[in-house]
């Protein structure tokens, strides 16, 4: 009986926490990682990944895709990044990444969300939890 109580009190909550981070990491990848993304594919990718809606009627205004592999982006949470503006969870990449910024065209409501893309190369600022990227904060032109 003691072993069972130990599992429930100690191990089970940590398993739930791990699942939460895993879910957040998967969501981050879905919303922000697309190796080989081009500015002409914003509409198609936003729709296929179901990230056009912020609530039942509003189209998401802007979404940034990092055109790199998930493993490369994950490294920013460790040696390939550094703390951003004294933040405990935010990290900025040491090197710039190619990105595609998809902005909503017009003021349409869901499901008529349309996007225009713009390519750039920027440093990325991401939120990390236990070594995994879980939030895209912003892109930065330079680190000065």
C-alpha cells in the first residue's frame, strides 16, 4: 500500500507535468516550426495546421514560422541560446534563423482567414521549459 501511495503522491504528478511540457512542445512545433517554409505557403500551412483561429470567430492576426528543424530550435534552450533580458524562461538564439511571418490579409472572420507571408532572417526569442521550446515570444533583428 505504501508503494502505491508513493507512486500517486510523487511519481504521478511528475508524469502529468511531463505530459504537459510534451503537449506544449508539440503545440509549439505545430504553430512555429516548418523547415523549408516559404512566404507563398502561409494560407495553406495555417489552414492545414488549424492555427488560423484565436477563438470561434477571430482569425489569428500574425504567426511566425521558423524555417529550421525542431532539433536545431531546441538547442536554443541550451547552448545555442542565452537568457533574454534577464528573463528566467525566455532565451534568444545565438545565431539568426530564417523565418516566415504570416500576417492576416484584411479583416476577415473565420473561416475566411487569408494570410500574406514575408521572409526574414532574425534571432528568435523563445520560452523554454525543462529544455524544450514551448512558446514563441518574438523575433529580433539584431542583438545590440
